[in-house]
C-alpha cells in the first residue's frame, strides 16, 4: 500500500503563482489552493493540511493576520506555515517568524529551493509525529492514551469556551470484562480490547474526533462541534458495532457476547464558569446509569454549566 501524500495548502491571490507551485509540487503532495485570507482560514480549519504556504499580501486579511488566526486556534495551531512573499524587508521576515511561521522565502520562486524547503518541513513533520506517537499512543490498542486525551480535552474545552461551540464526551466500558478475563484469559482479553478500539475508531471517524483508552477496559470518545443528537447517534453506532462483532462471552448474564455500555453528555460553554471536570463527571454518571439499566445501553444527557 502506497503512503498517503502529505497535503499542502497554498495561499496566493495570483492564479499564476498557484499554478507554478502546483506544477512544482503536485507530483509529491496533495495541493489545496486559496486566493484570500478568509478562504485560507476556512480550508485550513476544515481540511487540516500538513503544511501551509502563505502569501503576505492578500485581498482581505493579510498573511500575517491569517497566521495569527491559525496559531490562536487550538485546532490549527500545530500546522507549520511558510511565508512565500515578494516583500523583502527584514522586518517583514521578522514579523512572520515572531508570529510562529516555520520558514520564510521570497518571490520570484526558485523552484529547486522551494522543493527542498517544503521537503524539509514535511520530513520534520513526519519525525515529530513519530515521536508523538510514542508518547501519546496506548501500547496495546494503538489508539490514543489517557495522557493524549487529557491534553486534547483541555484544548477542546478552551476552543468550545472561546467560540461558544458544543463539545461532547462519550465514556464507554466493556461489560463484565473481568469475568471475560477470568474465563478466557488475559491474552484473549487483550485481543478484545484491540477489537473494541478498532471498532470505536471506525464509528467515530470525523477528522477531529478522538478515541482514546481511558484506563483498563474503559474508553472515551471526544467529539468537537457535535450536537447532543450527533453524540447519541455515535454512541449508538459504536454500541451496535461492538455487539455485532458477536464475540462469545459465556459469563455475560444478559447477552452472551461482548457488549459495551455508554454514557454521553454534551455542553455548549457559556463563559468563564465552564467546568471541564464536571462535564466528565456527568458522562461518568450516565455510564453508570447505562450499567444499571442492564448494560449494552446508551444513556445521554445535556450538561448545563452554571451561569
């Protein structure tokens, strides 16, 4: 299987410049294009490219403003930006680098230099991601670990709070997992954990969704910009996917196959009083209600922060 191409967003209001860069890079990378600052912010937020080549002079927002907006957004702050501009003053380069740009070079293009600088950035991205995977991934299941979830959750709460957007948390627990391990052994229990993790990732597949192992047989799904209805639908989808695996579980008192219980809560922060810990606690209460209701069940509720 061939490795997926890295995606580069090229931002320039001159069509000829977009064509030149596309012709130079399209064989190695997936190229997206924007001709204005607002369009660049929208595409970057929706598509999350690996790298952005950004002109400074644009018809609406300046490139510096675009860079500032992207770096202040938790969702896009990690994307490296290279300024590509005809402006040659040292203070322009300094300003771009101070805003968080990874590199800066000037028009007219020297295409071999452009290719090398882009390749260097992409190589650095790949190496950084490889190191992050060692820190952020659960060693058994290969999905995100609790540490990664904790960081992403705090970032998502800040984003939701700042922009008055919804945030949804799903806590999931494998039903009667201790009994499964007692009968089938921990080696088969580990296989079940891997299978469940895989199905959860397939069921929560939007680019910004995060599936993590929360601890033991407990998992968590973080949905950014998801309504209560969307959260409940994802919960029911993953519950059904696990049941449909039909993994035999002779010690399950009710279903005789491996199942999960799910607690779901959704909130739209209304200001500085938003309590991220209380949101998680509400999801946990819903999870225990799902267990009390017979397991293999979804229980959801809205979380209403105190004003």
